C-alpha cells in the first residue's frame, strides 16, 4: 500500500513539474497571448502616465496632454 501511495505521489509531483515548465502565455502568434501582451503594455503605460501626471483621454483611449492631437493606437 505504501508503495502505491509513493508511486502516485511521485507521479503527481512529476506531472506538476512538467506543467510548470510549459511555456504558457509566451507564443508569438496566439490571439490570447497577443491580447494579454497588449493589455499588459497598456497597463504599464497607464501606470507610468499616472505617475507623471499625464491625463487619460477617453476619445482616443490613450494618455496625452490636451495640446496633442487625438490618434488611435
């Protein structure tokens, strides 16, 4: 019985290590990964803009000063 439990536990740990090493979220052509990357970049831009006091424009959905023209990114 102990041998079976040890075998199952080692299989579970091995499977966990294998799944941990998979490159999830790093493929260059997947639509999900591309949208995740774009969302992360937007979030970093938002954070930097708030830090420097650059206002958010809801018309063009980016951060810029009122003197700058609107453009879609």
